[in-house]
């Protein structure tokens, strides 16, 4: 289990703010009072208590956000840190084409190509809901939507140089790398060289993944660059409940853990304040596995 490093080079106040910004503090925001695993003593007993706890939570959240802002201004002076916030604001808002576009340009920069089938599969996971299989017509529509998302998303990643009137994705790539560099630096300061993260995956493809894991003891999973995780287990579980419902078949969902290296963290709630603006309780960590795939074993499976 990852913990904040005792050897952190951060100031004492900075260290304590992050140390204290734990799951119980997030309950005070009010939005997560029914989160699985929280005891009744952590929940407000009255409207007055709820209002007081929410105020305390907002204050704590703002303290952490301000602390991150100060660090970004100090350490990212060679690049406007606000641009990185705007970039990940689109992430928080769930702008699918924008997210796909960022992933596509990262893959192309590495000499690879975005798979439209993989994008379509992700669309299935976000639209199937009831877990029913799609017919051929629906599948073809998803492929067309995937093609559009890739094309439009890459266009959104292009910027125009006002002086030369040239268009390029390089400024966006530079911005992503600046966020990556700062996120890696903060991860090492707060957690050391590694951090344990959690993720929930769901959909009709999950039973086959579970079967393979049960039969072989190992499972290799491909993933996009810029994939969302959390380093809070309860948040990963809640994500499944929120998106698919508590009655969604258990064999079609899977929560697992991974230990990743600091250099795999592309952005995080503790490095980019945009990731605290939408759903701070998710404590999101955006990662990119260098190989584009990873392996888990039975011990990694949590639920």
C-alpha cells in the first residue's frame, strides 16, 4: 500500500496538508456521505452538522488547491501552468473526442496508431448500461463514432502559430510533457518511486478477462495512454456503482490494483488542480504505461 514518503522534500506544512487530505476529509464535502466502507460516525447526523462538515471540507480542499497552484507557479515558470489546467478541465468534463485526440497524438508521437476498435469498445462500455450485446447495426454506428472521435479529437489538439500561421500538435505535446514532468516530481516527493493505484473496469468483455485470470493466474491488459486510476480503493468501487449501478452483474465488473512507477504518472489530483474541480473524491491519477499494456495476477484482483 502506498504511503506518503517520510523523506519528502516538501515543507512541513505542505506535507501535513497532503497527509491530512484523506478519504474522511473528503466525506466532509458532502457528496460522498454514502460511500461504501464509511462508518456512520463519519457521516453528518443533522443538517447543521452536514453544513459545518461541508464548509470544513471546502476549506480543506481550497487549501490543497491553493498549495498546488503555488507550486505550479514556482516550478513551471517556463510554461504557463494555466494551459495545463485548461487541458485537463476538458478531461474532467468528459469531452470524449478531446480525450481520444490527446491519446491519438501521444500514440502517433511514439510511432503507433490509435485503434478505432479500442475506441469503439470504450464507447460500448459507456453506453451499454444494461449489459446487453449490440447488434450489427449498432456496432457499425459505434465504429463510425469512433472514427469521428479520433479525427475530431486530433483536430482539437492542433494549435495555430499566430506568427508563422503554421498548425501543429507539438505545443499540445509539449504541454502534456510539462504536466507529466511535474506530476512525476510530485509523486516522488509525496509517495516515493512507486504508488499503488486502483481501477474499476466493466462491460461485456469482463467475464472473459475474469475467466482468463482464473485459468492462467495472469492477465495482460492493453490500455490507452492517459488512463484514469485512483489511489483510493473506495473511490474505485464507488465509480462502478455510480456508472453501472449496484445491481450490475458482479462478473461484468472488476476492481484491481497496480503498483506503478512515478514516471508513469501523467497528471494527478496532487499536481493539477483541474482534477480536483469536478470530482475531488475520486483522487484521480492519470497514467501512461510505457508498453501500452500491463499484467496483473490473482492477488491484484480486489472485487
